[in-house]
C-alpha cells in the first residue's frame, strides 16, 4: 500500500473502527438500541462488533491492494468514502448518546 493510501486507511480505521465501536458500545451500555445490521444478532456485545468491523477492514485492505496492483486510481476515493462514513457515524452516534443522556 502506498503512503497516501496508508494515511487514508489509518484515518478511516480511526474514525470508522475505533470511533464507531466506542460510541456504539457506550450507547449499548446506556440502553440505546442498535438499529443497524448488528441488530440482526439477538444480543450484540463488543465482541460481535469487533469481529464485524475487523472483517470489513480486512476486506477493505484486500480491495485496496487489488486496485493498486491494477493502477486503478479509485483507492483514494474508496478510502475517503470509508473515512467520511466513519466520521459521520461517529458524530451521529455521539449526538444520539448526548440527546438520550440529557
């Protein structure tokens, strides 16, 4: 993975993996119900969330490596979308938790 894509991958990882995981865990511990894909699992806990996000990031890593080998310039766009989605989810989860805890 080249340096530009490494930086974006780390940025996306921090916001999507750590930020979303943290805010979702805080929400679940404070009685906020999970309405996303993880709600398919009957009683989600931190291990379920970590496993799902690890699978996502491993697949994302291999996708970026696949695109780089073919000199495809979509790598930055894909990683930027993941980072943007992660920031959005983190902020929305945080705002929801703040509203409910008032």
